[in-house]
C-alpha cells in the first residue's frame, strides 16, 4: 500500500515521504480499515516535529483521524493506532473505539467530525458548562478546531464572537454563523469584546491558540467566566497569573479530549450520538476547505502547520470515494 512516513523529525513538507509499505497487521481487539478520507489536524504537524505528547517510534505515519471501511462493509470513524497513522491506504484501529460514520455526511466531512467536534463538545459542555444566552469567544474561529466550536456554540444558543487573522478568514467566520468577527490583525480584541458585551466580557473563551490570545482573553473575561485551554497553536504556552484569576473570579479549565477515550468511553459514544443527530439536522457540518489527493498530503499538512488554511483539509487516498 501507499503510506506517508516520517523517518526524522522536522517540518512536515521536509520529513514526510510517500512510500510503498506493508499493510499493518491488526493485533488483538483491532481491525483493518481501508481509508476513505483522512482529516489533517494540527497534532499531525506536531507529530512530524516530535513535539506532540505522544512520540511514536521512527519511522511512523501521521494522521490521527479517518473515515474508512471495514472488511465487513461498515463505514466508520476511527483514530488509527500509531505508528500506523491515517495518511495511508490502510490502518488498524481498536474495534471497541470505532464509531459509525454519520449518514448525513460524506467521507471527508465525516472524517473531520471526530476529534475537533468531540473536543468542542466536551470543552463547551462538560468543562465550561456553556449556557444558552451566554457569550462565547472563539479564537482561530475559521480554523478546523475553532470552526467546530463556533457551530457547537450556536447550536447551544450562545452569542458567538470569533477571532481570526485576516479578511479571508473573517469572511469564513461570518459564514459559519459568528455574531461578531474580530480581525486580530487590525482590531483590539479586548475593546471589541467589551463593547459587544456592554462591558461584561465573554462568559466562555475557547482557546486553541495560547500565547497572546490567552493573554487578551483574560482581560475581557466576564465575572465567573471560564477559559477553556484547548491547545497552543501559536507555539507559546501561557503562564497564567493565578492572582489575576482570583481577583477577577474566573476559571481556567484544561481539556485533553483523548483522556475521555480511556477514562469515560461511554461519554465519547454519547457525544458521538449527539453530534450525529446535530449533523442529521444540518446544525453542524464540518467546513471542508480542500480535498486533496494522496500525493499532496505533505504540502497540505504544512499549510495546517503554518496556520494558512481555513476549515479542514482532508486527504483522499485511493480508497476515498467522496
């Protein structure tokens, strides 16, 4: 089969190599899956760089989520078992963790529903307890993770403020349903949020960026607000001032969605049922900006790493039909 493999750590476009490889062999409790679509996530870039919390042995294939087909014809969502990631024609995954692909979504959309939307749902509902009528501030609102949070926030009845970088991404965020879009390149985030909320600030902040995004968020957080720390796409990990959290009476909550797979797998399945229902109603629909062939995967991962993409870029191996 064809598979992208990483033999040394570095930038995706420099270290990902398309090779012929043996099909992975399922272990106990695992199943072989033909990949129909593999969604690109920022962690794929971190895996290439050797900066992710999981460091598979070299060489490995990146690709942390796919939509594929099992030998018995089931169309499923899966998180492949590394080091045999999703940028390949076949993967293996734990049978117990497979989720049925929503019928309302095509392969590319289904592949992008899993991690980003599960992260958004757990972040907004389990960790931040977002309520209808509250104000949600989403950083990188036109990106893969942010766009999911925007849709889920609107579905929950929140007023959603999206922060983006540049006019093209601002247009995407508006189309997603943001009630207000702030272009961080030319607007003052803190002032804009305070003005939009009558000085109150945002009740919930969804932050996959870190760095300056976090620093500005806590300057416009509401009384009893909640900052959900999702990731650090900026490359800068903030150092929170706990005295500031005390004085302003807000909460800082971390979210590592992967832990739910081991700590509370039933919650993951319940979340998938909810997401499937929302997809069937058309309330959520992954924003797919590009569907690229296998040969273009490395360049696509690099664009995600550089932060120049919008929505999701999905790789369609030879097994991908839609």
